[in-house]
């Protein structure tokens, strides 16, 4: 016997929340086309928007702090995503295999780690792994940290990557697997 009233789920615009406050997203309807999350959302739980074949657009609020593992993975219709300034943690494979994703706007000004949890060997999967059509990465002017493995294995990346002056930390393997094919423009003499 499950007491549904003990753990209610709130549904609005095909998105499921843990409470009427709509601060935590736990899931979404399979046929969702456009996800506009309200300003109250602070957490998108693991797999909340996993494999939504019709999800073509998502709007994440500025106060969002946590994006769970595989939260937006396998969304083939998604073409652009903006990671807001307040995001502190992004889980493993959060945008894994978003095959038509072409643009990532990364504005999380002090994202501490790309994954708050790791495997027993200390490893984790990159956030945008197998997003092979990403052509443009825009890093916000106030970004201070580019987390470990954030853009690893985005095999289609080419062009010029501009690192803003505010960046003081570029994590291990943040751009692994494609860095040799890019030109850097950061106003310094880095090679």
C-alpha cells in the first residue's frame, strides 16, 4: 500500500515538482516540447528530462543551483542550452548525446565541480559527452571557473574559443579531445 498523500507530486505545464513551491523538478511528461522552468526552481533532479524526444527548447531560471545526472540526456531535438549564473553543480552526463545541440551558453560564474558525486575510482562522465554537433560555446564574462571535463568529447567543436578575463580556473580535461583543433583568444600568451 502506497500513501500517495504522504508524498504528493505537483504537476504544472507537463513538469513534475516535489512541492507546490516548485523548487525541485523530478520529472516531465514524455511529449514535452518546450520547458520553461519558473524562477522558484533551484534543483533539477537526475533524469528529470531524460529522453524527451520532442524537447526542442528549455529555459533554465537564474536561481538554478543544481542540475542532476542525465537530467537532459538524449534530447535529440534540443539545439541550444544556457547554463545560468547560479549553477553550482552539474551531474554526470547531464546533456549526454543531445545530438542536435549546437550552442552552449555557459554562464555559471563559479560552478565548483562538474559532478558532485563520483564513481568509486574517482571518475565521472563529462557533462556534454557525445554532443557532436556543438559548434559554439559562449562563456559568460563573469565566469570564474570552467569545471573539470565540462566540454570533453564534444567532437564537433571547431573555431575560436574566447576565455573571459574573469576565468581563474580551467579544470582538468575541461576541453579534452578537441583542444588541438581550436584557436585560443584570451588576451594572453597561452599556447
